[in-house]
């Protein structure tokens, strides 16, 4: 006798800016923030909607895309690591700086370790060897140093400013 395949369970998530998004249970299980909802005795997959007040549809879709690809990358023919690396590079290239930062915050809110680690590394790679001005602009940091204080820091810590790309 052949066992029937398990029914595909989807979970309804409600991002802050749109209607419901149905996500497979396998993907949702990677989102630690949502685990408390799923493990609750009152949770019913067919009727329970999980609100995501700090996540937009765009951010959620990017996280789901990333998780779907990496969940299935073992099935990719050829060199899996090379394929995954190429996907990751393209994934980051398609995101504007603000989208990258917002997706990182959403991954942090959802507590998706794999995606959070990847996005943190992407931001680190992006700001590596960049000027202080670039990093301040990227993170929206206001320079509260006086001209004299900044000159002093630059002179006493000149090594920190070596091999830094010029502002653009």
C-alpha cells in the first residue's frame, strides 16, 4: 500500500503594507519569530493569520526568495556552491541600499539566521574600505564631531583611513 503524500500546509502571514501572503510551512519554520505562533495550541494553519507589523511585502518576498533558493539548492545540478554564490551575488546586486538595509532589519525581526547572516555579510562587504562619509550616508549617521575633533581623530588614528576609497 502506498502512503499518501503529506498535504502541503501553508501559513498566512500579514505584512504591514498588504493583504495576506501564503507561505509554505517549511519556509515559515525557518522564521524563529513565527515559531511561537505555530507552536501555540490555538494555532490552526487554515484560519490563523500571523501579523507582521515590522515587515513589508517586498521584504518578506525577498526573504522567502532567498530561503526557497537555499532550501532547494541541494537539488541544483553541477557545482552547488558556485551556483549558490552566483545567486547570492545577483540577489544583492538587485537590491538598492535602502532595500538591503530594510531586508536586513526584516530578517532580524523574523529571526531568520541564515538570511540575517547573509545580509549582514553583504552590508559588511559593501562598506568595506569605504570612506567615513560613505558609511555615515549609508547608515544615516549625522557627523557630530567638530572640525577640530575630526582632524585630531584622523591624525591619531591615521592607520584607520589607509586604503579607503575616496568619496563619490
